[in-house]
């Protein structure tokens, strides 16, 4: 890139910001992560579910096995009391979802970011920014009220629904509140639920139970007739009543260590990029918790953006690559808003015609395998693909599964944060030896070459986020070189 500024500031140390910052630092990009909270991971998290695509992204960072050992897996979901969603057929190493509190994910991502060299600035909030041709000046305020300025090539706002970064660049956040006065409580249960995740809606009430793994359960509940402000006092009796209405019993909940109310919005920024400023996670989109897609969508935003920013900083990618973040992730965010909203509306169906629609949809999905596969692909993130150029190989833009290689598997090969060329066993030439990141980056610093475990003749270039950048059958050396030059750059 032009100029001398080659660092990135990430605002917001939630899971999205931590993954993004860790990726950039691992790629050799200087990163400052600004967080308004004091240091320390909060256990007051709403997210409890990691889906298959997110687990694959964490696997590509060497974290999935560690997190799976701390959580509990679930390979079937039951929706609306009738529809069973079977995850065992997913084309993934992770044929299940992982039930794990968000703070455990944050701990692993924070450790990785620290080890990679991310500079953390706590108790500091963004108050504004100014962009110019060479970078961004971020205005911040410390815990004591002192003002300061930080300079970077790019700024990424991962600072949640009330994003100061989004406000600073003047982006609206259109949408509306969908569910008001949702109750949250962390409680002990005298009676253990029969299933790992317990969820149901009945009449005007909805409730969800998930274990922390430390003897406490998170309860999320909502009653259609109780539309009160978030700040209204909440007692355990109200949580018990909503749970009984929705689930038929309250499981003898007691000893609440924390209770709160919140409201659930459906909103999306019209743009995820304004010049040198980007948005990701809840700063870019928020939606209902139905389907457990919020945390997962944010982490996948970060995985998409991080390598593109690193490429821009290293100077081998132009503005067109950065523009693809909007083109690829904005439609996914819109789709998640629709699917999560659809799930919650069907779950809370009350009128006869909506109940009939839910019954018809449930029956249809139960018997129509392609429709059920598409639904599961959307919820788990496995089914999303990115736009590909006209005439491109059918694999281009699609998620690449964890294919077997002659020496290991693909997502192990992705752990260096490089492009991976999966080539036939012959014809790789001198591309096969990757280099370490020293001095001026070269192509070999950005590329790992591996071979299929089978005799497959496809040449497949996989992006650092696990999607196909280029593919060809029985490619010539000249065709491979041209593809590498376009995607990975020349030395």
C-alpha cells in the first residue's frame, strides 16, 4: 500500500474483534485492539452455540479441538415439536453443533491474539474518526476522560449494536425491535432437562435452556403480553412463570446469580465499508437469537475480512479485493436476518393461519430433503457460497470441505493463514516449498502447496478463509501460474 502507515485498529474485543485481530497479527500486520471494558472476559454472554462452519474456521486456527473438549455436542435439533433436524449428514468434520458459552470462545481467541502480538488498549472508547488518503485517525477517550488519537491504515468496528465506529462514519442502522422484554437468567436447576438444549414455544410464551457446564443453566424467555422496558426489575418468579408456560415446568430453578432484560432487534447497515473503515459482527448486523447464528455470523465476517486487509497492507491486492467483503458478506447478513426472523415468527405463531402455515412448512421440510438440506446449510453456515466470475469452475466461491491430503488434511494446512494450492501429485514444481515471513513478503510467504491424497486431477486454490479462489481440471503450468499471479500476486 502507499504511504508508511501499515497497521490496523480494531475497535471492540468481543469474539469477532478478537478473531480478526489475531488473524492480522498472525499475518505480520501490527494491530491495536481498543476495548471500552476493563480487561477480563465477561461470563454474561448470550451466545451458546457454535455451528459447523464456525468450527471449521476455528479448526483452521488450531482452536476447534480445544473448544470441543470444553463443550458438549448435539447432532439433532427438534423444532416446533415436530421437525427433527439431523446434523449427522453435514459434509463437514463437525457433524453437530457445539454447546459452549461465548466466554470460553473469547478466552481462546484472546490467548491466540496475545500470542500473535496484538496490542490491547482497555478502558478506552472510540469517540470519532477522520479519514484521508493514507489512513484513519481514530479519536479515543480513556477511563480518566483523557483524549487521544490513534493512527492506522484501516479501522474495523466490531463494537456491537451501538457501534461508535458505525456512527462516526455516518452509516444508518435501519430495522426494528422484533422481540421486547426478553428475560435472561443464570440459575441452578433441581431437575435436569432430558435434552442438552431445551427450547419450545406455547401460547404467548417462549423459553430456551442451555448449560454453562459449571452447574448453572442460562434461561432465555419471552412472554408476548409483557412489553416492559429493559430497565424494569426482574425477579426469579417471572422467569419461572415464563418457563412453565413455554416448557410445561420450571425444573425447580433456584439460586439465580444474574438476571436481566433485553430487546432483540433486526437491523443491518447498508454498507460494511466506508473507504478505510469496515464493520463486522453486531456492528454490521443484529437479529433475533433464533438459530444461534449471531456469534457465528460475526466470526465468519472476521475470517472473510482479515486476509483481505492483510493482503492490502502487504501491497499485493488492490481495492477490488477489499470491495469483495461487502459483496460477499452483506448478502449473508441479510439472509441470516430473514432466516432467524422466520424461525422466531414461526415459533411464536398464534393465529390459526400462522399455525397452519407452520404445520405445512414443518411437514414439507420433514419430507423434502433438498429444502431441508438448504435450511440446515443456512443455519450452520455450510451452505453459503460467494459470487464467482462468469465461466468460472463450479467450485469457485464455494466453501471447500476438509479434504484429505497426502500429508494431513486441508484445515491443518490452512493454519498458517496462507492460500493453499491443492494440486495433483505431479506438476507442482518449485511451488511446493513455502517460506516463512521474513523481510519483504513474497509469494512463497503467502502460499502453501499440497497434494491430494487421491489421484484427483483438479488443481484447487483455496483462500485463507477456506473458500475456493480458483479451480481447473488438468491445469497446465501456465494456467496455474496465471491463477496464482491474480490471487496471490507475483514475487
